[in-house]
């Protein structure tokens, strides 16, 4: 089975022989394996807990308004499409800023970039509840998304440099699990607080929760042992980015991340509007509690390593996408239990697929890992931004059926890309070892 999720037979990108974006930064492979963290070694548990806390804060802040969109619409006189920009502005700004932020992490360090990013995002989060209008709310959310851009790609690069390769998928799965906990807890907290004291108080509570996570991260994250800072080289940066984008495997992984997140962004931006309307007519607090299904994402992302070990990367992707599609179809029912089960399947499939794709990027790039991860994050959050906006438009045009149709179209894209990758891998095996390929 090829090592990457879309079917390439090598872990080395085309850029691996090119200069690093940082002139004086050695390749991670030069680091002694004994310096890497792994389960059972000192520092691994602290690292896992710190990045879990960072993941909680990131998703809690980034999607803090998502469960509140019906309340924001009612309070500020906005349509679903207009209110959805409080989510899309944050994810879109993150997507645009993640690459330059990752370049800065090459100069100033992964740990330092993650700390600064989380600090600024939390401070903005404490200001968001005081936004006087929808325009100001969207603007502050965009600033918050830009601030958060320094965290995801730096975290992936930090893990790729500090964790042994055999433990990388599991370590990234724990970080993604923190994302799911943050998304779940943020939405539950905002749902009930909004029902009692309004959406502004709910956003303030998320800011305080993120502040606590930031403090935990600051005191728990181990210092980087395998990072050497260098001088920024814009030409080398552009060359590295170009080489990553020229790599067919990485392009497929970026597209898969974007399409998975399009489904997820569309579903969770619109689901609140569906559940507060007939035939469900649920109150805001109960709608927020629906996001308890994020616990399924915590389990599925943390289990991504075991899925890959048993099914291979492409097999794990096929399972993830099939689960997501089944959930979308089941959510068309007008029975609340069926809708909830559909959300469980969508969430499990999404987080498993995301963990597999993102870890494949980190394994594939042997140089310029921060830029490779940043490009994945850009695609991923552009998918989120597009999914949120298009999902709201589809809901306005065709109800929940329209949103599901958009999700199924994105799922079909993931299947097509993965099948194409499988064919490419088989053709490469035939070319390099015809006998082995026939036996396989």
C-alpha cells in the first residue's frame, strides 16, 4: 500500500532537494532520532496536553458565532447569508494569513509563533462581544481569524520536527481531537448562555474559556529541541511554495482537505437555522447541546492512526468519506433522532478524513514542512469559508435539501480525487515493478 492517502508511492516531495525558505535552517532529517518525542518519553504527555489545549482554544474561538447565528440574525436584523460572514470572515482571514505566518515561524520558532498567535486571538475574543454592529462583528472576527493563522501550521510543523515519525499520526490526531472538543464545548456553552443572557454574553464566555486554554498552553508546551532559526529568504519561500504546489500528491491532499471542510462548514453553519424551525422548533440552548456530537470527532480523529495501520491511508479515506455521505443522506429525515445520527456520522467521517489528510502532508514534505502544512491549512479553511457561505445560500434557495446536495457534491469530489490517486499509484507500481504490481 502506498504511504500517502491519495496514492503516491513516495514520501518525498519535489521540493526536497531545493533550498529551504530559511537560509540557515537544516533539514529535520538531520536531527538525531533520540531527540524526538514519543509515547512514554518525558515531555510527550506535556506536549500532547498543551497542543490539545491549543486545539480547544482555536476551534472554540474560530467558530464561536456558528451556533449563535439564528440569535445574531434576530438581534442585528441579518439574513442567514449575512450572519454566516461572522464565521466565513474568520476562516477566510485564517486561510489567507496562514502561509505568511508559517514563514515567520521559520524565523522566530514554532513555539513562539503559536504563543503569540493564541494570545492575540484571545485578546480579540474578549473584545468581540462588544461589537456595536454586524459590520464591526465581522471585522473583529476577521482580525481574530488572521491572528489564529499562526497556530495550525506551526503546530503541524512543530509535531513533525519534535515527534518520531511512527507517532506522528497519533500526535496530530490528538491535536485535531482538541479541535473537536473546542468546537463542541464552545457551541454548547454559547447555546445555553445565549438562551439565558444573550449571544454577547455567550461570546464573552468563549473568550474566557480560550484564555484559560492559552495559559495552560504557555506553561505546558515543551521547548523545541529540533528547530534551528534562520534568516527569511522570500525568493526561497516562493520557490518552496511553488514546489509544494507542483507536487501532485500534495495538491490532491490540499483538495481533499478543502472538500471535507466544505461539507463540515456548510452543515454546521446551517444546522442551527434548521433546528430552530419547524418541525423541530428547538430552543437555542438545546441547539447548542446538539454539538455534543463533536465527541465522536474526538474519538475518530484520535483513532486515525489505528485506521491507517489497518486499512492504509486510502482505505481510511474511503471509510471516512463513505461515513460522511451516509450521514448527509440520513440527515434529510424529519425525525430528530435520524438527524442527530446523521450529524454523528458526518462528524466522525470529517474528523477522521482530516486527520489522515493533514498527517499525510506532514509526512510527505521533507523540507519546508511549515509551508506544506500552511498550504493545507489555507485550503482547509478556504473550504470552511466557502462551505459556510455556500451552505447558507443553498439553504436559502432549497432548504436543508440544498445544503445536503452541496455536501454530497463535495464528497463526490473527495472520492474522485482518491480514485485518481489510486490509479496513479498503480501505474507507478507497474512502471517500477511490473511483477510486484501484478501480484498485488
